[in-house]
C-alpha cells in the first residue's frame, strides 16, 4: 500500500519567512477562514491558500500524466 502526504510551503506576505502545512491539517481545518504565520502572526486567507495549493497540484498532475506510459 502507498500513502502520499503533501507538504505545502508558504512564504509569509508580511515577514517573508517560510512555513509549512501538511495536507492533513489543510483538510481538517475546514472551519478555519485564515492561517496565521507562526513567525509574525500575519493572517493569510484560507481561500488564497487553497488557490495556491490547487495551482501547484495541477502542475504536479500534469507532470505525472506526462510520465505515465
């Protein structure tokens, strides 16, 4: 059996520090409207986070499909 975890890395729009969220935490946080930067506390919109995640997943799927015989 194979298990896949996606680790999403973000750069804070306020302090420019990097931080990460595992896919499990993103899915489990359905009721959260924002994510706080752990470095400076800046509030990032969940909608923006999902747009970024979806864009990256689309790129991954495209590359994967190109490499499957």
